[in-house]
C-alpha cells in the first residue's frame, strides 16, 4: 500500500480560520502545565558556559529516549559543565511550544507537527529545528475480533492522540489513500476518528469505546498487552522505513544568545544516541528508570521490549519526511500551506557530527540562510 510523501507543510494553521484554530488547539492541550518532575541527574560541575542554566523540555515517552537517557545518565550535564540542566516534562506538544515561546524552556524534544505549528504561527520567528532524535515507533493496533484486515477499518472507531497531532494527520492521510472520506475537524465519516489522550486510550480500548488506535509507543504496546493486534506499522509506509517522530528545537533567541550552550546540548544528544545504540539493554533500562522517576511507574517487559524495538534513535532530523508530513496536513484540510523555509538550522549539529567523525545531515532545502 503506497502512501505518497511530497512537499513540506504542517503547522496547525487550521484551514478554517483563527477562531477554529484556537478551539482546536485548546482541545489539544494548549495551556497545560508542564510537569516539573525531574529525573535524578548529576549536579553541574565546573565553569558555566554563557548561560548558568539551560531549560530542556521533553515528554515522558520512549520516543523521547534521547532526553530520558541523556538526562538520567548525566550525559547532557557532562557536556555542559557548570551550566545546569533544568528539565521539564510535557504531555502535549502545544503546551511545550507555549513554554518555549514564553521562555519557560530553551530547548525541547518534540514531534514534527507541533514544531511546524510553533514555527508557522510566529511567521518563522520562534524556533529552529536543530537536530533529530527518533524515527518510527507508531502503529495501528486493533481489536482482532472486530478488525482482521486493513479494509475492515472502515466503519470502525479508531483513536488518535489529538486533533492535528502527528499521528492524527498520518491516520487521516492513510484514510485518504484508501479512498475513504472523513471530516478532519469532527473525525466523522467512513471511519470514526476519536481523539483520545494516550493516557486513557488503553482504558478506552478495554471498555470497547474504541476498536483500535493509531498511536506512538509505548501506547501501542500497552494496547497489545490488552489483547490488541498490530495491523500496520507506520514505518512500512515510508521510504527506507524512516520518518521523523521526534526533533530537537530551540528558541531562536536562545540560539542567538547562547550558541555555546546549544552546541553543548547537541554534543550531549549525539553522545547519548551513540551510547543508546551501542548499549541497547542498558539504555532501555535507563529510559524505563527515567519513566518510573517521572511517572511513578515503570513499563513492564511485555510493553517495554516491543515498544523499544520499533523506535530508531538517530541524529538525523529526516527533513524530507517533515516536508511530507506537513503536506499531509494540508491535504487533510487541517492547515493552510505554510512557508517552512528556514525552519532548520543544522549548522551546530553538523559541526558536532564532523568533530565526532560522523556523517553530516541535510535540511532538505529548508535550512536557515
């Protein structure tokens, strides 16, 4: 089943005008408070860089393993010396973007859709994408008693995390490729798209209020542990089975004023990714310990192991796939065609990669000039 992947657009500038946009984004979690819980991390030591503190935001999700492990193991702090890491976690991309715009965080690990939202809604003035973090880790999982084939999805109730988020757009695009019709705003049509917070999706599945879900890990594996079946791995729809699920963003103000701190964070990210890929079991355990610290509960092996296997940790932001994901949101009618020129600044990352003897990464023509 081929899915076309084309240009670049996707900041949730909902095609229907600003009032609708405000309503939609409120329902997606704008204004939600950050969770100030912190993983146990080493104290800052030595001389500080140009900023005393760098505030880093991320999600308590396995698709944010670079942040989970890098903070848990002190790998970011080691590169920053006397500049203290101040982490904050978020449950939704919109609230993290709001925090970045307000100066509550300086750097964030975040999905492609909210990154594009943040960029386009400020006319390209708020942030830059400065690196990649993860690919994959998204699946369509279903009740095998109700859905046995992809065609059986028609007429069923399928959850996505929130209106206009990365998985919601991917599912709407897949529905369109099947030739089915769904109103993107209401989720009604040949398939019922039910926007459901990942935290309650497993309960919604066990209660029978949804028949499946297009969701990231570890939610997908939590559903499988409840008896669901993986019907489709989104990676199978992409060239080389790779698509961006987590980027690293930075406030343009912070990047301009503290380039040395940004470069140190990127060194920490590159070294964390190298350690994760070289030490799978230790890294998996570290990420799970970080999740336990943040949420009070570790993932059981039957959820952790398959979830971890489906995620690829990478420095590459996979810029070409950001373009395609943005196009899908335009196609779904969720946003007007935005101008993403300048959304990337990969100069600092490529400097770090070159020094580490690793291949540089590309911005697909969307870099800052």
